[in-house]
C-alpha cells in the first residue's frame, strides 16, 4: 500500500498516519487473539469456565467482518466473520454447559 501511495505522491504525513493505523490494527488483532486464546485455555484448565472476553472479541471480529463485507464485498472479510462465530459459539456453548452443571 505504501508503494501505491508513493506513486500518487501522497504526503508523508498521510503515509505516516495510515501506517500508524495499520500497525495499531495489527497489535489490536494480536491482543484480541491472545485474550480469546487465554480465555479458551483457562476454560480448558478450569473445566469449562469461560469469561465473557471471548464473546466480546468474537462479536468485535464478526461485526467488523460483516460491516466490511457489506461495504466492500470482498470475501477476505468473511474470515473475520468465521473467527467471530467460532469464538462466540464456543464461548456460549461453554457458558451453557456451566449453567447446566
């Protein structure tokens, strides 16, 4: 993307601002993944006790995926929907099992 912006002579401050956003997005996605993974591992270790963190992360991923797919119609964003569904469905099933126990 940086090369394309350079081709159209985008101002350096625009490229810097966009880079910061991309880097932050990467860090945030990694943090979300770590939160969901630690919640899942914690659920395994405690016999199915799941925090709401995985549900929140799953809703964020799924919501982002649906919104961006609706706008851009790029199938890449359906991956976010799938990740979100996996996190939410897994968490809700674990929470349901905990309520029944």
